């Protein structure tokens, strides 16, 4: 059976734990080696990943490319604007063609229905590089970063500040799978998807929505935010005004635990969702988080190919 990674639940909690452990082990094992050098066992030697981008990308594009190189394989980049997909070729036909030419497909797009359709017609693994609904690969990197900081996931108290977007949806999904809790400070009208909340709560996670930023951050083990205006969104001015009270600044970080970590998946709009003093401060682990996209992608890829 072909393994698709469209959301974290496609793998499940046990597999997610295996991904995190595998990522830590491989990262430690290759410390000091050139970034393009293959791991000693090159577990994906000869494999090709087709990366399809309908949205701009820095970290997803580079991390998947480097991940494939480190696993012994290779990657091909396809931008929708320069392929037949951007000229009206159907997703179904694209899935069929790429399945004959590559060993796996990664798609970064807007509508989640597109990646579901791609997976339906593909005969090779399909990986979600981001949709408007979710961003599971980012969360694998986030959880990996927290483990490196000595944070145990079960019982963890995570504070989210700002937009209830795709990243928060996937964090909520992870909370249900890994048994941690989230207090999300979000303005009215910008809540996360109710379905993700219901499923996480059914698995034992406590998910709390609040309109008060300090209440969300109080006693948190980790504070997380993300850019308030994502690619292609309209009405940015109104949204920025609604988000202003949820800025992560030193006063807000002071409400969290003294050893709380700060995460941001980047790119950051400094002076909006976060101040320089926080993102460049001692509690920030955003550069570790960014690097860990490589190590997280490697585990996602190995899981998709049945190696985890």
C-alpha cells in the first residue's frame, strides 16, 4: 500500500515518534560532514523526488533537495508556472505522469483538495509540502527542535499567538497524537479549523482558544507564532489590525516559563508578529528549527518509502 503524508494522522503517533528518533540519530551521526554528502547508508540511493511548487518557497524547497541528497537520492523542481500543470493539465494526469518518472511527489499548493486528488491518482508516495489547511512537515521539524531543547512532548504546554492558520492546525493535530496541550491566542474570526480541534481533544489533548495574549502565554513551555499574512491573502490591513495585540515581544515572553523556547517557522515579519528582541534573543531557537527542516524531511521521506 502506497504511503501518503498529507497530514500527521496519516502516519500516526507511533510513526511520528519513530520519525523524530530517526531524525535525531541521523543528525547526530553526520555532524561535521559537508551538507551535500550522503549519509553512510544512503538509504534512498537511486530514488528521485519530484517537487511541485504552486507557492513560493525557501525552506521547503532547499530542505527537501538537501534531504534527498543526504539520503543518497536526487530531486527535481517543477514550478507550476513553467510546467503543463500551470497551463491546464489536470492534477490526475500530472499524478499519473510523475508516478512513471519519479519515486515520490511533494506538492506545495493552496487548496488541500488538490493534494488529496494528486494522492488519489498517484501510484507513488505524495507528501504535503504545505496547503492552506495544514503544514505537517513543518511540525515534524518543530517537534524535533523541542526534543533537542530537552522538552518532553507529553504534557507540554504550548502557546500559540496570532492567526489560526495551517501551521496551528497541524500543531493541534500533533498535540492529539503526542499528548500535549495548546493555548492559542487568536482574534475573533481567525480561529483554527474546528475539525482539527475536535480530533485532538478526542485523543486527550487540551486545546484552549483565548482572545488574551498574556493568558495564552502564561506558564508556557514554548511560545510559537507565524507570519500574520500568508501568501495570496487579501485584506491584509484589516488582518494586521486584528492581530496587533498578539505580537510576541519581551513582555509576552516574560509571561511564559523562564526556560520557554520561542519558535517561528519563518519567514518572519519583524515588528509585526515578533520583535527583534525575541527572535534574536536567547530563548529563540528559530535557526535550529529552520535547519531541522532537512532532518525532518529525511524522516518523512524514509517513512513514505517504508523504512520507518
